[in-house]
C-alpha cells in the first residue's frame, strides 16, 4: 500500500496548541498520512480524543476533515484509490492492524454523514433498528429502543405517530435526525459526525447540540463543523485543519476549545476563527 | 392586503399551469386540421395515389407544426412544433402496428376460444377436427412449467451475477461482464441446439420439459443479469456507506439494503427475462419435442408448450387448426398480461409515504 505511493517532499509543520491530555484516550491518530491515488491529501495528523469528550474539527473546505474522520472508522478504504500510512489507535489497538475486522471497528465507531442517507426501502422504525439487524445484534425491547434513540436525536415527537412511514417521507432535516437516531441505536463508543447540522434549521440544530452534550457523558464524539459558534457550544477540544496551495492538509493547532477561540497560538488559527480568512 | 384576505375568504384550489389560452388551442386546431383536410381533398379528387397523398400529409403536417410553433413561440417553437408532429406520427405508426397485431390475434383467435379450449388437451384431435373439441390445456401447463423452471434457475443466477459485478467487484468482473454480453447475442435456435447436442444427443436425457427450461435459461440469464446490473447501479452509494458505517458486513449490506432498495427493479429484470423467452419457439423444437397429451412431469417424456403449438398449427393447411393456433396466441397474450400485472401489483410497495 505504502510502496505504491511516491514519497511527497512535504513536511507538515508540527501541530501546535495547548494539546490534549494523553491519558484515558479512546481514540487517537498517530502520524497519519492519507492519499487518494498519487495525491497526498493529509500529512502527519496526530490527534488525541480523550474518553467522553467532544472534539470539533474545523477548517476551510477541502482541507481533508471528512477524509480524516473517515479514516477513523475505516470507511476511507472503501474508496478504490485510497491509501494511508500511520496508525489509528482505538481502545489501545491499531484499527489498521491486519488482524482487525473493519466491521467490528465500524460497529463501535458510528458515523453520521454530511448528507442524510436513510434507507428508503425501510420504515422509520426499521431505519432506527437497522443497525441491530445489519450487525445481527439482538435487543429485547425494540419499541423502547426506538423511542429512546429518536428522542435523543430530537425527532420522537414529530414522528411518533407515523413510525411505519418510509424514511424517504421525512423532510431533509428530519431525515438527518433519523440517521443520528439510527447511529445511536447500536450504542457505539465513539460517534463521528460530518457536518451533521448542515441540513438542519436552527431549532433542530440546537436539539442535536443538546444531544451531543448529553451523549458526551458516556460517549466520545468527533464532529466536523463549519459553524464556529457550534464548535464553541459543544466541543471540549477543537482541532484546526488547513490546506495551503497544492500541499496536503494538516492539523495546525489542537487544544481546548477556549484556547483555540480565545488565545490561539498560531496566527492562521486566529484569522480563521475570527473570520478573517479565505 | 389581497382581496381574498379582506373578504375573509379562502381561495379555492386552482391549477393555473394547466390552463391553456384560447389562442394556443386555436393554433393547434388549425395546424392539425388544415393538412389533413387538404390531403383528404386531393385524395378524393383523385389527383394523387393514396400512398403519395399519405406521404404528402406527413410532410405537410410536419411543416404545419413548424409554422405553428414559430408563430407561437418564435425560433424555439420551431423545433418544438417539428418534434411534436414527428412524435405524433411515430406514435401513430407504432400504435397501428401494435393494434393490428393485437386485432388480428383477437379476431382470428376468438373463433376457437371456448372454455373447453383452455382446459382440454389435444389428444385424438387431428388438424381437421371441428372447433368444438380439444384444446391447449396441456400446452398452457407446459409453458407455465417450462418458463417457471427457467425463471427459478435464471433469476437467482442472474441476480448473483449482477451482485458479483456491482457489489463484490471481484477480479474477473470484466470477464464475467464480457461473457454475459456475448451470451445475450446467442440466437435462440442455437440455445436449443446446444442443449440438444450436449444433453439429449449424447443420451444423458430424453426429450423433456427440463431440457426446454434449460434452453430458455440460456436466453433468460443474460437479460436478467444485465437488467439487474443496471438496477443495482442505481442504488445510491450513500446507502452502502450508511450500512457499512453501522457495522454491517458486505454480505448483509447486499441482502438487507441493496437488494430491498432495488426490489421493484429486480422484478422488472425478472419480467424482462420472462418476456424474452415466453414466446420463443426455436429453443423448444429440439428439447421438449411437443406432445398432444398432457404431461406435467418435466423430467419424463415430451412436453407441449404454447409457442410450439402455435408454430405447428399455423403451418397446417386446414382452417380449424389455424383457428386453434390463433386462439393459442390469444391465450399466450392474455397469460403474459395477467402474469405481468400480477407481478407488478405484488412487488409494488403498498406502504404509506412512498416517494
Ligand atoms: N473520493 C475521492 N477521490 C479523490 N479525491 C478525493 C475524494 N474525496 C475527497 N477527495 C479530495 O480530498 C481532499 C479533502 O477532501 P475532504 O472531503 O476531506 O474535504 P473537507 O475538509 O471535508 O471539505 P468540506 O468542508 O468541503 O466538506 C479534497 O482535495 C478532495 O478533492
Ligand atoms: Mg466534508
């Protein structure tokens, strides 16, 4: 995998910032490099995600945030031209170790996508329970689980009377919350969210943010967002990604959210979070 | 602000986009009646032969469409008018061909179509026997059994092939695709001869229904596989990602997400496969041989099928046998319609809120 890719003479600057404590980590990437075909899109990303924290990933479009979180639960490898180097440590084990089954990784590291993608051939209820069926898990009280997951995603009141309608009959924002409920139903240890609120109205957005804060009592969340206020409202830690010219993207600064937004170390972080940036 | 609010009335529901201005209607009426009137007059006077005046009508009507379109909407209307007129003629052409086929099958086929015709078999019936006796019950059963077996074999294999090509994306994908493509070019008589040469001539099997079903399978498989492949490609990549991210294995993604999402398309694939073979005669001649007796055992003895019955019937120089052949064609047509409607109804999603 690595040998087929030419070495690119790009050395990513070291990630700055107050950093994140490195004990009690659930998830961490170590010197992660990512390619699409011959093109390196991420260089030397090492980030830590402590247990029960919320980390926001921010940065301009195209800098590789989506690509990065897709490497965290082995969704990246589904793209035929994809390649990578480095490690992703989840609960003390490298998920790219050849002995690890990607299916187990994805079961415990859930994901919510940028575009809502409910299963159109299933009802709302079946959508919520789909994770259990797909992974052959069992649950004794399905109705309770459906209600709990939908309430956490802030959708229960809107759909409780039509759980047997298809997922496609919901509005875009409702579909997205259905997808969140679907991810929560399998009770993952980590939830990766790629701009989960970009299709939501302000009310649903606040509801989802509330959900994220509640989840962080027992779950680790990584969320990509373009909304600076949102990052400040939900995230314990924030990482700022950047891409310059034609170089790969990399993590410029990583630290507690107050530091990144209050007194960032890097000038470019300061420019970006204050909206003085392209 | 609006009057409706001042008078405190709710306006009634309207569809302004459906209204046509009187001017539009006038233009369409004039443009579509003038050429017809003109040609009809010429034909009546007898200056031109019917064929020539018919051709003149097509040309004039397209020209009239062009003029009307130009008057109505300028240059963009020109293309519109020409296209509408041409499509109208194309539609009329296909409609005429189709309805004349159906009409001749109906008129000639109704004569021999009695209740007994559908349930009796053809034993003791000679080509000259009067119409009140004998029937094609044996051939209906034969066709149902043979097509049924062919469907049972080719649909799973066809869908599995499509899954291999689109979902598994295995190494020999290109090879398999090429083979399927090549198979769809096999002439139907060759399919029958192939089964004959490999299984019957070599003495492994006798003439029987299963051999016919296998010959049909050779024809059905590529149709089912290629249609299913197209249908599976239409399933959005997002859904596969979503299922994988929930911790599903590849196999589960296919069986629980991809196939159910493409369900109605897969039914179409099956129907197209059946439509491909149900009227085929050539694959049956060397495989089921044909029979006048009722035989519902596909692995024992010659069998009858409707297409083969029609083929043998219309070749006879006797009126009763020809009438029976036409009735058989009518029964086949009816069978296909009933079956297709049934499959559609059963596969349509009757849940609420379907997009
Ligand atoms: N499937 C792919 N094949 C090839 N290149 C890709 C693919 N997906 C993304 N890229 C490239 O990788 C880089 C990072 O893309 P990515 O989607 O991770 O950006 P992003 O930070 O999520 O942007 P946005 O904020 O707009 O979502 C981009 O240059 C993009 O063109
Ligand atoms: Mg993105």
